[in-house]
């Protein structure tokens, strides 16, 4: 899973040694992370009672590590590649918040971002702006020229909005 040889991951190897080797192989997404930092975070998460930890690897995979405490004070760690499940969940979340045709943010995402923005305005005194775009007589285009032409128009407008950089904050 991590590309380590059996000589490294052997009975008696310490977690610190394994993490050091894994970092040396370039397994982690952030190239500036040190083995000491990873080991410290790992131990702190165990002390805090976090029994499930997720690791994002440099190759894009996500590994779920589940810890099962043992009676002698140690633990058994179970490693599971959950990349496909994670991608599917991200895709579902994206579909719930974006229009299927244009891939532009939908009403659900707008309401979420509005609530977040208004909370920042209230608590931090930040500024906020809302961009609203309405296509006049769009129903007439769909009714007279058909839905495929209406869809094409929406796609063209979406491309232009994206091209102007108007969606940096909300997307």
C-alpha cells in the first residue's frame, strides 16, 4: 500500500522507523512534512482517542487507518485504501451543490455560502458582495427554439462567467 519492502516493515520495526521510510519514499502529499511531525501527530491522535485517521497520499490515494486498542496498552492498526469511496462521496457532494448542465454553483451552495458570508460579516465585520445574473426571456428561448438550444445558451453563458473569474469565491 505504501510501497515499502518487507525488510522495512518487519516484526519489531517501530512506528517511527516505518514513518521515516514512508516519508523518504515521498508517500505524503505535503513534501515539506517531516517524519518527526507525522510521528508526533500520529501519537497525539492516539492519545486523544482518535481511533480513525485519514492519510492523503502524494499519489492521490486516501488511506483510512483504524486503531484497535489492545489489553497490553498497544494497538492494532488496520489500513484500508478508501480512495474510490472518497472520490464517490466528493462527486456526490459536488453534484448536490452544482448544476448538472453548467457545473455552476446551485441554490444549495449559494445558500450555504451566503450563510457563511453573513456570519463572517456579523462576527468579523468583513465585507460581502453577491453577483446575481438573470437571463431575460429565457423561457421563450426554450419554448420557441427547444431545450437543446436553451441548454447550449446556458452552457455558453456559464463558460463566459467562468472565463471572467466571477466564481473564485463560491466554487
